[in-house]
C-alpha cells in the first residue's frame, strides 16, 4: 500500500532480505554451515553482501525498478505455476523454475519501458503475495515452497493443494488490486521517483492511472461548497 511512498526503503529491503535468504540457503546446501565457525562466517558474509546490495539498490532508482520487476515477476511465476499445480495435481521442478524465471525476466525487461506500471503493480503484488503466504503459515492449506519442490522432484502428488488454496488465491488477487487502487488514489511518491525524469515520463503516458485518478478527484466534493 505504500510501495511508491516508501519506494527505496521497500525495494532495498525486499532485495536485501531475498539475497540473505538465498545466500544462507546456498551455504546450507554446499555444506558451509555444518560447524559453528562455518555457520557464523556464512551468516556474516551473507549479511554483509545483502547489506551492500540493499544500499546499492537504495541509492539507484533504475536498478531498484529493475530489481522490483525481477522479484515481482518471479513471485507471479511461482503463483501462476501453483495455480497450474492445483488444477493438474502434479508437475515438474524444471517447469516451475522455468515459469518463475521466464516471468521474472519478462517483468524485469518491462520495468525499463513501463516503469510506473511496474512500480505500482509489483509493490502491490509482492506485498499481497507475502501477506497471503504469511496467513497460510498460520491457517494451513498452502504447502511451503520447499515441500512443493520436494514433492515435484520425487514425482509425488500434491495432496496439500486443497480447497484452501483457492481461498488464498482470491485473497492474493483482492489484496493486490486493493493495493494498486489505494496507491493510485493516495498518489504519494517518494522524492527519488519524483526527481527521476524517465519515471515521470512513464507516469504521464500511463492512461490507466490517469483515468483512475481523474475519477477519484471528480468524486471528491468541492471545497467551496
């Protein structure tokens, strides 16, 4: 809901946390965390690299927009393939990875042509996805991604993709749309976006947002009345 208002903080935080998670996971897979020394070194190095990446993203608007497109596209790809899995009940690991990477690359490329739309949509989508996944951890009915990957790798049916999954999908779509509409009507942006010429040019060309904004302001009562 505040993706554009707090843009550099939001994107740098997402990038840093994702980097930290991936580096720690890679260290664990490679066996670097089997000893106490290896554990401390792995976490320290991962935290340092994540901090540097987050700072770099925070300071560079267009890198941040591109990173947002990549991460948001990856989340959409995972969600898209999860819907396919819910329908067919089984699949392949490579297909899920390929879908997520393809969506990530496509959205990353689109971020440099439709920066305003990517910032608006992807901050809402990523927030909605993380919110939905957080709820699912407490209520159940949506298996962890590690479980999904393990089942796909071992050619096991995904019995956990029950009716609750469709409720979570509706929650994800509702929160995504609500976040997009709220950000358009709120119309607040961080100074880094306001000062970027290319981003503002993209915003001026965005007919969808202009129409929503126009309807919003036309529905507001006249202060002179």
